[in-house]
C-alpha cells in the first residue's frame, strides 16, 4: 500500500494484541504513515471517554496527509507498467 496510512490502537486493547499495530505499520509501503497508540484499556477507542482526542488526532493526520485517491493509485500503477505487460493484460 502506497497511500497515506494511519494506524491507531489502544495500548492495552483486550481484543487485539497491541503489537499487531506495530507489525501493520512496519508492513505499510506508504511514505506518509503514522502509528498512534492511545493509553486505553478497551478495544473501541472511538467510543467513550477520550474519543475527542482520537478524532482530533485523526483530523490532524488528514490535514497533513498528501491528497491521494484510489483512482490516482490505479493510474500510477498503470503508467508504471511496461507497455508489453499492458498489452498482455
């Protein structure tokens, strides 16, 4: 994946092992990516106490992220493919 990516997770998530967020982040090919861990003891970080902070962090990421659409991604991949591959595909 090469589009901007934000990975957010609770540091004490009882449902999903918090180390998975780091693994996902490291596996992303995006040049613009962030990993945010919130000191929470629940899985649903967008619900309940502290949700305003989570949404503020999301908004901050979106304000700074380069604009990129899925259609642009497909166009870039198509343009980067050798002409012989395009003819065969």
